[in-house]
């Protein structure tokens, strides 16, 4: 609880100190985790050399919030980021080895940006803003920040644990301008924020003197397909990507479900490490 309602709590902990298990617990319980300093200065420069050439469009509420969708096939460092090993190591520990990329976009919060309202990226029946690809029962968003997040430059904002709530006010189609228990996330350029798609989140205004760029990806476990059919990735374009990236460009609409399963199917396993309560104890 924040006793000073005029200023949010700032989560500026040393994220380097978390073990793998602590990162999993932080994400599963609080709804978000920061993977700090993943990209070095050279890597950021290569990404920015590409983003500088993007043709972007602004959102309906501000000319200072710009973006571009569908970055999967632009090539170079931007496409390679889909399979960035340090992030994938964590995601595969969390979800299992098989993952599916669902979306990839770019955003820039320029000076004068008014901030993004609290919202969810996961909407079970789709919407105008979030299409069917965000209707998956399990989805993770990964936001790579190419600039420092400071209190003045569009830091990330969350309502911790909101993804766990059963209350009607946690309806993922609702939006909120502010919340008395919201938390501000600050981190350095090259860090990534990973969060649950049902977490209420947004960002603060940019009152600083530089734009805050981010590359934003969405991944899911292979079983957790969307609620309706979705167009597959373009096979010819996928074939042009590096093999490590191709592995993540599986069937976006695929599900692993067994509707006819009985109460006692044959050969049931007796262990499943992905369900272990002790997953929070991993070093």
C-alpha cells in the first residue's frame, strides 16, 4: 500500500540479485519481472539503427505515442531479437522448451506523451485493439527497452497481482486512469520487462527530453492457442529467418487439447517438474 497517493511506489530493486526461482515466483505472483541489462550498448545501437528507419503511425489519443506492428520479417538485429538466448533461457525454464511467437511490435513514447492507461493485453474473446492472437489462455509479453526508464521518461506502471484477481473489476476489457496501489518500474536501457498478459499495466507520461523506444514481443506455450482461428505465419518469409528464430514461428493458432480425454487415461505420468511448488527454489 502506498501511503502517499500523490506519488507511486517505485520498484527500483537490484534485479540482478534474483535467482531463477525468484524470477519465476516474482512473475507468477506479482505478474511482472525485470531481466536487467540484457542488451549491451552495441546491440542497442544496431537495433536503433533499424528503428530509426521505421515508418510509424501515432495512436488516436496522442501524436507523441508512435509505433509499428509486424516486425517479424524486417530482418537484421530486430528479427534476431526474437530468439535472443538469455531471454529464451528464462522463458523456456518458465514455460517449457516449446514456445510460439504471437506478435512483435515497436513503440516510441516521445516527449509530451500523456501516458498509457491501465489495461490488459490478454482479452479472452479478442477486441478491436487486441486481435484474436491475444485471446490465448497463457501469454507473456516481453518489452525490451532501448532507452533508460526514469521517473520522467515513460516508466512502466503495473497493478501488482491484478492478474490473479477474480473480481468483476479485474475484467480484462476494463481500463483505469490510475490506481492507489500502482507501482512504477524503472530500469536501464537494454533491460526487458516480462509480464503476464492479464496484468493491468501501462506507462507514465514522458516529461523528459528524449524518446523512450521499446521492442515488444508476445510468446505463449504451444498448448495455449487462441480462442478462434488465426492466420499462420507466412511460410516463405519464415524460411528466410535464422533457424533459431524459425523454431519460434510455429502454428500461431495451434492448440494441444484433448476434449475426449477420460478420467483415467492410460500411461499417466507420475511426475511433472513444471508443476513443482519447488520451482520457486531454482538457483
